[in-house]
């Protein structure tokens, strides 16, 4: 789009695995709105996914592998992005999360702590590692935007989400703590988007996800927000229309986060009981 709201802007997009990924949809929309960007994911995820197809659809965007748990990989990613994009960048999307405890079926009362450390490192500390790298390399333009994806499991207990709720709590704290510093010193804003349960490859792997997806759909007055709709919201946060929004955890969930009761939930339960 010649006159898109991201015309002339550059960035880095983490986490596009396939067309169900929120990051995949963000990339497509960012390209349509005039942005140029580097795509990145973990090497194993890149082998499993279809990121080359996405890159081709986004003006032959460059792909730089990055293990987000390694400082050297993060530094290489930022260095290469600055070179590929011709200077400082305007936006970054952090869409990264993994829990081996959940994958292995570990109950929250019987976690493997090595797995937990990996969960926190990949799902949360990587966000701090990213921002610290961007900070130290002075890689962000003035009034740039950094966005990470989160979930209301950081505030409320969803038993099958267990340690990922802890990880997202830490992620959101980093957005506030680093967001203050980025705003004060570099005029860069940092926010998290708390998205509805979404039919992504990662989300669908959580035990009982289908039932909870239906519950959230019934409780939310506007229904669940899709990956495509979340991408729209991300684009708005990358744009100049949200220049004074920072350090916020922004609920993008059709109203789920502030709805206490809905008769539609009872209807859903009755239907499932039939």
C-alpha cells in the first residue's frame, strides 16, 4: 500500500510459524501498510514452519534465525537487522512462548525446575534480553514501538495454563520497567497486548483449549478476537497514532477481561451437557 500507515517504517517481527500465527498476520498487514522488516524465529521453529513462504509474500523480506535464549543470537539479529534495513528501526513484535512442563504434561504442583527455567528464559527473559540489546545498540528510532503478546493468565488462574501464567506476569513487568526507561531516555513506547485465546498452533496445544475457547467466546460480549484482528491492533500500536501509549497491558479480548457473567455461558454448558 503506497500510503499505508506504516509507510517508511522498519522493524523486526518474531514468532511467525505458519498462517495461524498472530505474528504471521502482523507481517502480512505490516507489509500491506508499507513497512519493511526482518522476520525471525528459533532455528527449529523455522525448520518446522513455513516462514520462507511468508517472506516471499512480504516483498522478499529477509529472515534471520535467532535463539532468543542466547545473547549472541540476539545481538546478531539486531546487528543484521540494522544493516539490512539501513539504520535504526521503528517497531518490534515479540511473539514468543514455550513451556516444556506443559508439553510434558507436568502438573503445576510437580514442575521440573530446569523446564521452568527454560520457560521463563524463552517466554519472558527473552523480552528483556531483546530490549536490553536494542537499548545497548541504540537501535530504536525516536517514537518507536515495542510490542509483546501476552494473556490474561498473567492476572487470573487458568489451571491448565499454569507456569505460562507466571511467565506472562514477568513479561508484563518487563514491559513496564523497561518501558519507563525507553520512554524517558529514547521516546520509545513499550506495551503488551493481552489477546483472546486464539487458534494458533501453540494455543491449540494447551490441554482443554477447545473448551476454554468456547467459554471465552460465550462470555465476551464481542466474542473472541481473532489472530487477524490482533494483527490490526498491533499495526495501530506500531503506527504514529499511538505515540503516547506506553507501559500498558492492553486487553484485546472482546471484553472478556471485564465481564463477570453471561447467560450465554449457561447456554453453552447446557448444549455441551446434551
